[in-house]
């Protein structure tokens, strides 16, 4: 069995895609459950431990990131 992740690119097509997947599920071809919609605006990726360590090391050398840049990188 394989698991697929589907991203509907246009909001206007969400219903069509959902209807197709629901129809396939009703026929017993797939199992389908809709996840929560993802927010694409202001979506931030958490910093890795290596990135955090790099920021700390560079900050010890002198101001390299502004407070806003550091908060954005650290998702604060």
C-alpha cells in the first residue's frame, strides 16, 4: 500500500478533487480523510539545531542578525 499527499493548487478546485477522492473511497478503491488546510501565508519553518548553533556562534562575533531576522529564523 502507498500513501500519497495531494496539494490542491487552486481553491476553486478543492471541491472537485474532494468529490473525486470521496467517490474512489466509496467504491472501496482508496481510504480518504481530509486533513486541515495548510496556511501558505506566513508559513515558517523551524530552525534546526545546526542553524540555531550557527546563529549563536555568529552573534558572539558581533551583531550579524537584526532582532527581527533572528526572531523570524527562530520562529519567535
